[in-house]
């Protein structure tokens, strides 16, 4: 159960209330009476908690759990499980996530500007927004309603922050238009200069970086990421895209909607990433490439050519994932014998 | 055209004024009259803007552009392009970069120490420098003239910052001598402890890190980079070197002049990097190695041996780039058939 | 010799005092008189300094050094070296590290809360702790004795910081229980949301991240690292583990004791890392894996399967290191000729 030093819990709720919230069928005759006070994993749940059953591999856990109720998929039956304790839904993982949000709702903001924050007199701040200790809000910044700007975070001149967007501590945002319901973690840099130079009379001269960063609605950006602004035109992160920690996105990258970019990936300048692309951790994508919508790139791959729509690629340089698997298996057979390519010696 | 919320434009300038600034030949008879108010890409430029033509692949764009004038290479002619609209220079990309700096000059600093900044009374700050909101300047820090220390950035005791150097927001600099005209982005750490330990009586004991970081003139350091100080002696970044975001440079690395280090590269302890080395994104270089001057290292390579002067290497482990290409092509042929090593299945 | 702008030196000490501190045998007849004022490398040491001799490769340096005394291994003799200048110990590197700490002891803290720091009235701060300029200490935070919280660092509500732990500037810590004698560098994020989503009705819905980060005693965490809190349950860093810069540790990773994790490594969610594991720079480890105690993972490897106790692996995907070496050598022979796989062309 979550540490209440860090999380505030709502409830308790009856099974009926929960079922209503999750759009679930609940067959328990006592559903209006049984009180649930928390969520918990099958193995560690205590009486009075609700859990989830997502995979028949965990059937053992299901039969032994002490949870008062368990969310499972519609249609599931098993002779050794009392269906009176089950709550049936279409998508158990989603329902359990919703139950989490029911018991641990987002805390209300502490509306207002902390006296130690520094807000330029030309900035506007929407109703109900919270500007934390030591935050710095530049000239002509426009912050929507229900936003949070974390402690010691800096918004440079002209930045727009849409309604209900949240930024953690110690982040630095400039030259950026941020949409609604965007979540930006701590230590993030957005709007830094892109990395473009021309050889000049005395060394390298930086190309002026005169573009912006456009972060569309519902984007999530992990801790200590860096997103450079465009050289001319914009760097764009499409709506609903989620980005893990320590990811680098270079100038003029145009990323589509609903992408999933895992930690420490890096995307070089002017590359276009289609909608729904998934990228594993530590992936690198070269500059001026196109990654088609729906493509999947295995962790740590190095992409040096365009990737087709819905393609699945892996390796360095990245090739279709089947080819990569054949190569790694073949290499093991060729040089290490039949069992060579296992992690055991 | 740049978003004037974020950028302040100068001008307009006549073609003659621009030609003078760019050391260009302008054949237009009206060059003293035609007024240019902005720069713009060939494709999107509007009347009244100046653009650049860098590559015959873009000839189509050149013939169709609405730009009032286009910078191109001396000697260029084409039957379908009216040379009266062309401005001839030796190096179009450099000239266009200079034009950018003409229309979007660096904004003057707001000289002075913000009342919320904390400057130790033993620190000295040169004429015209700007110390932003919440910046922290330690004991005996010496800041030159025309410097900027961004919001909430921290300069530890004894740090030197040369004339005309700029540091973004939320950066942390200690144990460092920074040269002139250095640009450091946001979220950067310079001067942190190197990663060196000896097995001790009770676990690992850190070797004291008693060195410094020396950043020479005209260096640029990207967002969220980390540069450790030397263990004994210095970590050195040579003059004119440019470093992209999220790069790690370990203790006692000695990097030469005019190097180009792309994002997320990492260089391990005590390695020497010669002048003019270029390193792609996510490159890793082992410790105690020497990378010769002028060497080029392909993106994502893992360098485990010394690299010769002017060598071009790639792969993991890195080998001469031709060998690496032969290996990746050969692997594809061997295990995937003749066309196996393409990104298409 | 260290730059005294950045480091404060103690001493001088007589050879006898040093020998006592290092548990060393000192054969010098003048050991009670000879005064040593600093440490220094064999090559650069000046008279009055003490140095160390760790490897017979440096015998030349030993015979030529100007150091007044040299720490070396018990039993070492050489006809050309005057043993009166040697100080004999069991482990020269450790002894030299101890000598470093003798001459450059940790500076005493400046106990107290800086007036510009913001400490919630419900927080408690132990005796002798130093809360720096602009630091932000949230509700119910408990800080032990002898701690330091650096400038502009933010501790979120409920965070625990054990005795004698130090955090650098501009770091952001939330949802975390930090042990004793922990050192956290600048720009670090601890306690950020893990990267877990379920497809929802309108895009990706984040799984609530209701766990914590538990950092045990004597851990060291490098600059700009990110450590996510658990989804349910904890992300754990075992005691004595040392982590270099820009490392990413995902939610619910359980790392053992005395691990060494080099820069830019990344460990995906729920992976278990045994005691004493060593990971080179830029290593990636997949999610839900087990890396056995004592395993060593070569720099830049991509680990996609469990790793056995004490195994040594390398490559992408990682295999036993001998197999990887055979593969890279074999590849060179196959496609580049016998000498192909060298860094020289």
C-alpha cells in the first residue's frame, strides 16, 4: 500500500461505487455494502483492497489473494475462483488504472503565486494556477487555468502554457508553446538552441536558431529531457505522445501523435516521426530521416535510414527485426557454436 | 518567419547594406532601394525577404521562391533564374548565417544584479554583466564584462567566468575556469566529482577529485551536459569546441580545439581528444584513449582503442568505417540474402 | 597541486603522522622531522610532497620523482630506489586516497538555514545541517544531522534525508527515503513518475506511480541522473552503490549493494541487479530482467536476457564476453581480412 507520507488517498468506496466508476459488472450480492479502502497487487493485497487479474500465469495469485475483490476480464471463469469476488470489465489493466485514479486522485492545486516566485508584470496567469517557490515567469508569458509551475522552474519570455498543464521543479522552458494537460517533469530543458554550425572565419559560427518548440496537448515529458527549438520553423511534439527520461530531441524534429519514446533515446535534427511510433530505450535516430507511422524500433537500435510505416526494426545499423535476429543468431552459431549466443557460458 | 514573441528583429536593410555586411556582389540595379525586412527559407520566403540557395537539388525552389533576393555562390548562373535577384558570395551558408545575425542581433544585456540573486560580497562582477533572478554567486567568484548568469544558476566558490560568456538557467558550475565568449545552456553541470573509487575497508572509497574544469574561449556547451572536474589536474575543453545536449565528459578528459561533439556522446576518464575531432550522437569513448586530431567517429560507435589522426571509424567496437560498412553489408548478405540489409523487408 | 581557490588544504604533517594515518611502515630515520605539505603525482610532485607508486610500469617515474616520500606496496625493493624515501603499505592506492583525505578533509558545514531558503514549518532539520541559498524544503520533510542541501535544490513533501547526506545544487527529490552518508550531485532527479501507460479511451493513460525511491546508506549518485519512483512498491538503490552521471534508473528497479554503474547507463523497469554488479558506460538493461550478483557488463552493451551470477557479458545483444570477442574478431577476419578489425586501416 502506498506510503501516505507521499500520497493522499480518497475513499473508502463500496464495490458498487467502484463498479460504476469502472463500467464493470459486479456479481457480488453484497456489492452495495462491501467497503474498499485501497488498491493492491494480488500478492500483497490485504482484506478491504481491490486488486487486478491480468494474466492466467497469475492464476495461483488469484486463488490465494486476500483482496476483497479482483478486477478481471469479462467472461473469465475458473472452477477454483469464487466469482462473487470478481468484478468484470472489458480491459482489466485500464480498469485498474482507473481505480488507482479513483483512490489517489490528483491533489487540488494551491492556487496562487508564492511570494518568492518572480512573475514579470506583463505575464498573465489563469484562474486556479499554482506558481511555486522560486519559480521565474518571464515577460509576456501566458499561463492558462489550473496549471502548476514547480519550484525554481524558469519560463522564458513569451512562453505559452495551456490549461491544466504541470511542470515539475528546476525545469527551464523558453521559445515554446505548450498545449493543454501537458505534464513536464523536473530538470527538463525545452527551447534550447539547436546544434547547427557553419565553418566561419574564426572557427564555427552558430546558425541562429530562430524557431520554436510546439508541444501539443496531452504530451508527457520525462525528467532531464532536452528539446531544442527549431532553426527556422518549429520542433513539434504531437498530441498524446509520451517521452521518458533523459531523451534528446534535436531542432526541427517533427514527432507525431501518440508516440512512445523510452529513456535516453535521441533523435537528430529535422527527422520526422509518424504517429504512434514506439522507440525503445537508448535508440538513436539520424538526422533528416522519416520514421513511418506505427513503426517500432527495438531498444538501443541505431536508425540510419528511413523506416517504413508499421515496420519493426532493430540493430545497429537498424534493419528489419527478423533480419537482425537472424544476424545475431547466425553470428553466435558461426563463431561460438550452436549455443554460443546465450547469456550463459 | 520567426515568432516575434521570442525574437527581436532589426532592420529593414537595403540590399546594398546587406551586401556590404556579407561581403557580397549584388548585381541588382535597385540594390540601394530595395528594402529587405527578414530572412526566410526558399520555400516559405515572402516578398521583402532574403533567402539562400545552397544546393542544386533545390533549383526548383530557387526558380519558384517569392524571396526578393537570394544569396548564392559566386559564379552560379542558370538560364531560368534572373540574376538580378541573386547576391553572390563565396560561402552561401556562412553568408546566410551572417544575415541571420544582422536581422536578429543578440539582445543587449540588462546590466546589473537582480535583487533576488545572491552574490557573495567577495565576488566581483564586470561592467555590463547581467545576473538574473535567483542566481547564486559564491565566494571569490570573478565574472568578467558582458556576461550573463541565467535564472537560478549557481556558480560555486572561486569560479572564473571570462568576458562575454553566457550561462542559461538552472545550471551548476563549480571548480571551473571558464573562458571568454563561452555559451553554456540550461541544466548543465560543470565541475562535479569524477567517478573514481578504490575498494576500501568498508565498501568503495571515493578518490578525492582535486582538479578543475578548464573551458577555453568560444566553447559552446549544450543543455543538461555534465563535465566532471579532474581527479588531479584538469579536465580541459579546447577553444572553439561545440558540444550538444546531454553529453558526458569524465574527469581528466583533455579535448582539443574546434571539436564537434553531438548529443548524448560520452567520453570516459583521462581520454585525449585531438583538435577538430567530430563525434556523432551517442558515441562512447573508453577511458585512457587517444583520439587523433581530425578523426571522425560515426554516431553510436563504441571506441575501445586509440584512433589515428584523421581516421574515420564506426561500429561497436569501432573499426575503420569502410571495414564497418563491409561488415554490416556482409552480415546482411550472409544471413538475410542479398537485399537483407535494407530497412525494407 | 590543487588550486587553492577550490580546495582547502590541511597540514603540514610529519612523515610519522602520515604513516600512522595510513597504517604504514616508514623506514625513514627522519620521519618525525620531515614535513609534508601536500600530495602529488610522481611526475609532477615537488619537494615536500608525498606521492604514490602503484605499478612497476611507472618505475622510471619513481626513480626520478622529486617527491619527499612515496607510498608503495609492502615488500617492494629496487636497487635504484632509496628505500628511506618509501612508505610501505598493504594497498598503495587506498593509502594514497586516505592521504588525500588527510590533506584535503571535507570542509565543515556552515550550519543553519540560509534566509533565502524556503523551509516548510512542518519540516525538521537535524543539528549541524546546512540548507543553502534558495533551497526548498517541503512539508513533513525530515533532514538528519550534518546534512547539506545545495542551492536551489528542492525536496518534495515527506522526503527523508539521513544523517551526513549531501545534495548538490539544482537537484529535485521527491517520494524518496534517502539513507545516511549519501552523496547526490547537482541536477539530479529522484522520485519522478515511472514510465508506464495503458491504452485508454483517449490515448495513453498513465498508470499511477504510487511507490517510492529508497536510497540506502553510502550511495553516491552522479550529476543529472534520473531515478523514477516505483509504480507500486519501491525503486531501491542498495547501500554503497556508486552511480556516475546521466544514468537512468526506471521504476521498481531493485539494485543491490556495492554496484558500480558508469555514466549514461540505463536500466529499464522492474529489473533486479545483484550485489557488486559493474556496468560500463552507456550500458542498457531491459525490463524485468535479473542481473546476478558480481556480474560485469562491458560498456555500451545491450542486455536483453538475464545475466548469471559473476558472468561477464558484452555486446548488443549482450553475450558472454568471450563469445562477443570471438564474434568481433571473426567478423573482422571474415569481411575485412586478417587485420581488418584494428583501428588502423
